[in-house]
C-alpha cells in the first residue's frame, strides 16, 4: 500500500471514529455537568436531545457543501467544526454548553451524510468492506468514549470540561490525516445534474429512509433507557451500565462483518430480516425475563442493532449510482432517520410514565420493530434509485 493510500484509509477510519464520542461521552459525565452548571435532570437530558435533533435537521447541509467545495473538503470542514464545538461545550456557562453541543452535532450530521458518498467515491469496488470498516469504527468510537471518559478524567484531573475539550484532539488528528485528500485535484465541487429530484421520486429512497429511521428509533430508545429498565427489574444500577456497554461492544464486531457478507449477495433481504429478528429477540428477553439471562439478551440485541445500522448504511451506498446521488440519499435517509430517532426516548419515557411500567413501552418497541422488518424487506431487494420511481 502506498503512502497516499495509507493516509486515505487512516483518515477515513479516524474520521469515522469521531462520529459518536461527542454524543456517547456525555452520559457518564452528565451528573457532574449538571451539578457544576446548575441544570435540572430535564436540562441535562436536553443536551443529548439537542444533539440528536441537530443530527436530523442539519444533514441536508452536506449535499449543498459537497456541490460547492467537494466531499473531501466537506468532511475536513466537519472535523474542524466538531473540534471547535467540543471545546466550546466545555467553556463556562449554560449557553456555551448548549451552543457547543449543537455545533458539534451539526458537524457530525454533515459527516454522517458525507461518509457513504466518500465510500462510493474512493472505494467503488470495496463498498461492502469499507462500509463495514467505517460503521464498525462508529460503533467502536461510541463504546470507547463511554468507557474511557471517567478513567481519563480521573487520570488527568481535568474535570468534565477538560475531558470534553480533549475530544477535539482525535478530530484534529483526523483532519490532519485527511488534509492530503483535499489538496488533490478530485477535491473540487461536484458537477452535473442535481440528484435530489431523482432521489425524492424514488420508492427506494423511502424504503431505505424508513429502515434507517426505525432502526435508529429502537437504538436510541435502548441507549437512553436500557440501564433503567434493568434497574427497575431488580438489577443493581452499575450492572445496568455494564449491560449497556456489552451491547455496544458487540455491535463493533457485527457492524464490521455483516456488510461484508451482505454486500456479496444481490439481495440483502435475508440479512436485514435476520438483524431485525435478533433485535426483536433482545426486546422480548427484556420484556419476558429481564433478570433470567440479561447478558444473553444484550449480546443478541447488540448483534441485531449493530447489523441493522450497518445494513442501513450499506444500502445507502449500494442503491445510488454515483457519489452525488449517494450523498443525496444519505441526506434524506439520515435526516429523517435521526428526526424519528429523537422521538424514541421521549415517547418511551411518556409511555413509562402513563403505564407505570416497562411492559407497554417494550410492546410499543416491538410494534416499531415490526414496521422495521417490513421496511427492511422492501429496502433489501435489489434496486437502484433511477429504476424505481413512485
């Protein structure tokens, strides 16, 4: 492998590793953050809510930037803005806390949308492999951040503000490694017809968007409420946190392997359905016997959710014919998807409050998973955007 190729892959992977730590690293520091700046629990939860909402609202910026400055420079700009956002988030004052969180999330939204297009642009013959690599890096970044922020805080003595600012370091390193791609001739604006019309008129777009949104909904519900579900079932609070870590770690391996296997087949239906059914099994385990085999349910859930996420990203790259169309499809699927995902934790909390337990919320989650299976059936069938209009 040449130096240029090595820098391309290293920059690509490190960029992917930066797509979740700014979000996943909030929860372990949340109590300390709330006490320091005087936030209520609702205000503390609002930090994550603001970030997830921004993931949905600001994704459409990416195709506009790509047309003006190119996908390469769009990703570079996202990394630099992300670094600025996490530093701002750690400065003094509630307004800067929320503003920094929003800026970081806007940068992540842009990079989320750009990554499938970059995969199509630079790795057209290895889409399945590189989708597995970068989706695994996303999962690994989330798991690493949630596991290491407290040990890093204790080791450095910096407090939550310093640890938040340290998250800028890997973003800046990724920007440095990605910089050579922006200096090449291919880094210019995307020319040619605007693909949004084709994307919005295609049935495939809405099948893939439904899959992305519904699997994101069930994922963020578990991210928000899983430890509480197990604690209410009678397990110690710290064990609930460990169970969440296990299901996140399982996703690292699953997101790497499944796209490689699924990409070899003309139809991804069996994989999408299998992933959905594994997620269903995880939800059923928590509903029917949460304390009987919690570690098993978390492994099963992690396999299902990790595979579902990676397959949604793979289908975005496979179903569009060129990098510009992939970026447009990614924008629609991820913007709508994260908007739907932002509703999940709130609705689950409301159902918990109204019903007084977790049975009704988990049954609702199973209903959402039924819709996910249906969307996956249609999204996984062989098709391209230009050949499947409404």
